[in-house]
């Protein structure tokens, strides 16, 4: 029973680390600002 709980804890920890890594490992300055040329998009 203890082994099952340890495996579940390890899986949860891995999930939290993956979510944290994807949330906070983006660009340092965030997303680039959108282009100001609206005529090209029409």
C-alpha cells in the first residue's frame, strides 16, 4: 500500500513540475506586441 501511495505522489509531483515548467519557461519579456499594420490583415 505504501508503494502505491509513493508512486501516486511521484506522478503528482511530475505533473506539477510539467505544468510549472510550461507556464513559467516562456519568453523573458512575454509575448511580442501585435503589429500595428491593420491594413495587411484585411
